[in-house]
C-alpha cells in the first residue's frame, strides 16, 4: 500500500458506534442493561452504572443519553430541568456530586458512571455519603467469552471481514478482556491486512502479536 493510500485508510477509520443495536448483550451485562432500560422508573430518579474499564459503560450510558435526551455533565452545570449523564462521577468533587444527586426526580433522571460502586467513592460530606450509599446500582461484570466473541464479530463485521472461529479462540487466550482492547486489535488487524493484501486470520494475528505485543496481555 502506498503512503497516500495508507493515510486515506487510516483517515477513514470510523469512531465507535454507540447505538442500542450495536450494544452486545451477554450474561456479563444483561442485568445492567435491564436496569438502564427501566428508566424513567429509577428509584429516586438516579442510577449508578459501574464496572471495570472497557466493559461497555460508555456505550450503554450513551444509549441512555440518546433515549432520554440527556445532557452530559459540565463543571458548574447542575443540569436543572433535564436528564443528565455524569461519567467518572467519583472524580467530579463532593459539592458538585451532592447537588446533582439532590436534583428532583422530575428533572428527568441522573445516570452516574464509575469503575467502582458508590459506597467506595470518596466523600467528605456526611449527607453525600448517605446519598451515595442509597443509590441504586447497576453493575457490569468483566466481559465473558461469549461477550468478547460477539464484540469481535461485530467489530469485524463493521469492516466487512469474516474470520474463522480459530481466530477468536487465539485472540481470547491472549487479549485483555475489554471492548477497548477488542477495538484496538481489530483496527490493527484490518490495517495490517490492507497493507499486506492478506486475509484477517490466525496467522496474521500471530504475526501482529509478535510485532506489537502491547495489544495483548503478554
């Protein structure tokens, strides 16, 4: 592939697709999905969505924000009168978090995301601590095999690539269990296949592993 063609290929790389149809459900996230989709019937009008990095929190939260017409939290904006999405809610500070949680349910809903449950978030205000402890929590577990295979299949399908089952088995034994890692691996496989004029298969993945071990757990 010429440098110009490579630049065009990289420039056409699409951003993540955060739609409900693109969200892959599995045993690891089905309870969280049901909890988020129960809006607007959240107790107190708020829900904390928690789980490890790369488990799909941003995807699911974005699906909800689109459905609810929610705005994303900005410092200094309490979002009165409309639903609000707050990502990394454990990092925004006690005062801001306290005011957000105290919003009336009639404002339309509050979705908070973080890696840990609200009971573990730092809070120096006693009233905030009690409110955090009372939040309804939806937890996404670490992606299981079924979810990771479905995610890899979906990402490859977006690039019009069909792969043999042994590719998924090879990747699952070596890759980090996260949607973020899956997206990075599929992107690199697609680029390598285009550069070399080869199919995306286990042999290409093995060569990629040897050349770019940062994509895998080691």
